[in-house]
C-alpha cells in the first residue's frame, strides 16, 4: 500500500491558470496539470492507493468553499483514492467552529502555510488553531522551511517551529519538506528525534527550472508574488520579507547561511543540501536514521513533484525493506486511521 501524504489539485476550470501562475512565480516545471483527473492517472501509473490533498486558505473567508469541496471529495474517497484535508486561516476568529465542523464531518486534518498566510508559526493565532485542532484529534500539516517563491520569508523556518514545539506538544504534527525546505541542516540538528512527522515533499528530486513563461502569467517582482489557493483565487503576497527585508532583528536568532558553496565541516561528504535545494540520498538517509523511519511520510508535492519519480528515489535511497514500507504507506495509514486489508487501505469508521 502506498499513500502520498502531500498533494495539491485545483478545480478543473481553474487548474491551468493556477498551476501556470505558481509555476511562473517559482520558475519551476510542474509534473501534472493540477486536476484531480491527472493526479488519479499518476496514482494509477505509480501504484499509489491514496493521495492526501492539502488546500490552503490565503485569506479569511476562503476556508468556506475550500472546506465544502473537501467534504465533497471525501465522500468519494473509497472510489477515487483522494482524501482532502481542510483549510483555515490564522485570522479566522471562528476557528473553533471551523475546526469542530471539519472534525464532525470526518475531515482528518488541516494544512497551514505560514508563508502564504503571512504569519509566523509561533504566532498566538496559529498556536490557538493548533491547540484546538489537537483537542479535535486532527492532524496538523505545516509548510516547513523556506518557500521557493518567497526565498527570504522566515515565517516557518526551524527557529519558529521549535518555538511552537516548546509551547505546544501537538500529537499529530506533520512538518512538510523534511522539516524545513532549504533549511535541512538546521532541521536535522534541532528537529530530528522530536515527536513530529516529516514528509518528503519537494525535498528529494532536483528542481526542474523553466525559462520565463510569459504565456502563463505576467511577470511579478519579488515583493508581489502570485499565490493561488484551491479555489483558484489570486492572492498577492506583499509582506516585507517577500522583498528580502526580514523584520525580525533578534540577535539571538540563528541566521540563515548564504547559499553559495557553503559546506559544514562536520559533513564528511562535503555536501550541504541547503545549497543544492534538494536532499541528496546520503543526506536524506542520514536524516531518516536520526529521526526514525517510523516518523517519515512519503509525499510528492504533486503537481510540483512526480509521484513515480519520488517513489523511485525512495526505493534507491538505501532504506531497508521495513523502512521503505513504513515510509511509503504504513506510517500514513496509522496516522490517518486507515486499516489495511490484503495490501489495500480502507477508511476506518
């Protein structure tokens, strides 16, 4: 059984525009077209049984259509293999009602994206949402580390993650991108071994950069990046850190290293994954062994990562058969409350 814990889709009428705008913003090539149909095709080809959809509300109010769609998707999960999490924004004052409604309707978790939602992870608004989600026994999946579209934003880098973990002890917290995209060395030092799950999304495969795509979206300066949520509505991030001006000048905060040829002296291989924008297999395997394979989840970040390609990476990474089975689906099935029958998974009532 294989479960992809980190995927994204958009409504058919909006998928081309949404994926095009995001690909333009990040200057990367997408593997799929962003529709549920294309994701299901990829699942069939890669042998994926379930994919978890992770919508993001980029402003208050967007959670309503997002969550209606999530409930509709989940009604057909046994046939489609698609399981949708819910969306919520840190400025939702009625967060308790939103989370309770999601839980009562069987939604397994929520997705938080501090960069797109322009809120530090240890902000009280997130802390109260995470705490309430814990009360509802929901999974909380968080974008961790930097974001390729906003490379200077530190909303969810390791210091903010550890500050949140020092305040709360969420039992079902998943940190995307192996604990911190382009922040992996600090994630290994400060997060490995803690009581969290890490997913592999957007961390294992080399980036496939594309030339300028003027046919898809208009050019945007760094301070005016284009983000879209699952409703396809455009949100222009105009935070200070999007233009490279990080407002937090706390001298005690560990500073991000420059990404030009830096290598850690204690790394015998001489490679720093934070300069390569993906985890080489030896760095990935080291992090898995330090954190524990029982807390790693396969995630492709489709349409930005390929499901078959990520599975191939995992199969060639030097994992033991037991570690591979756990990462590809066993860990996710337990976290989602799915039961396995003859190699497949079914929803647990």
